[in-house]
C-alpha cells in the first residue's frame, strides 16, 4: 500500500483487520488527507520547508472571503479572526453537528479524543461491508460536513497539529514526533514516508504507532495510520 498526500473522498472504508481511522474526518489508510487549501492533489510541489500559508490569520481571511460559507462557519471564523484561533468549543460544536447528522442518516460513529484535542474516528456502526454501503457512507459524510465540520475541523487540525503550517505532511508529523521524543533529530519526513509505504502499516516504525502521542502526531499532520 502506498501513501499519497491527498484523498479524493472524505471517507473510505477499511475492512478486515484494518481499523477505521479519522483524518480531519477522512477515513483513509496510510494516506495523507486532501485539504481545502491544497494547491493540487499530487503534492509534487511540496518542497522541504514550504508552507501552506504565512499564518492562520491569512487562512481565516481566505475563507471569510468566500460567499459559500454557512452562517455557522462564518461566525466561527469571525471569532477565530478576532482571537487568533478557532476555539475548542467551536471545534466541539462542529464535531457534534457532524456526528448528529451522521446518526440521523443511520451511521453511529465511534471516536476517541487525542491528547492534542483532535477527534479520531475509530469505528462506525453498521460497518460498511460492500461498495454500495461504502458509497452511501461517503455520501452521507460529505453531505453532513458541508457547512458544518469540513472547514472548521480542517483548520482546527492545522492549528493543533501543524502550527508551522508546513505543506509536507510527513515533515509535519516528524516535527511532532521529535517534540514527543519518539524519534531522534536525524529522523526525516522521507524516512517516515518510506517506512509507511514499505510496511503497509505502522509496524515498520521505530516507535509504537498505536500510542496516543504517535496518533496525535499523525492526525495533526493529516495522516491516518492503520492501528488494527
């Protein structure tokens, strides 16, 4: 299984021993998430040290300039612009709106809260077991995220997990892993990318990929790593 810096669908289903994982609300396996601010879907222009934006404030301005925001999204972003960050309360509200909407559509999502404040989806009931069910789940999630969680959760994930606003998700994760003393200073984003691609799971990594510290780093970077 390879790792790519984008995902075309908001949710995917992982079967067998693979756990359902959240990546800014995206369920992917060893895949970095696409983000609303991405310049393209390949990540080929992501040079070392390149940034998504000069600041979170610049990102807030970028979204506030859109005329497609819901009133909820606009209110949250206006508050964030004033305070310099999206509040945990607004993130919780966005998450609750998404969860409630999914439940109304017949999907009960199980989540856990990581130490960096981000929610990670660990499962869903019923578990999608056919392509038709996967598509139904994805459609419901896309619909539920519009105007509620898509933008807010994505920006909060950046805020909490990628304060340097690095464009490369692997370098972002490694910066966090170093701060958590899970890897040494010689470890690089390319080593992490190669380890994930080569192993197909987190088993080839020099640390416990199932730990809260590691999963917080992955989720904050927009990566989801199989812990099943």
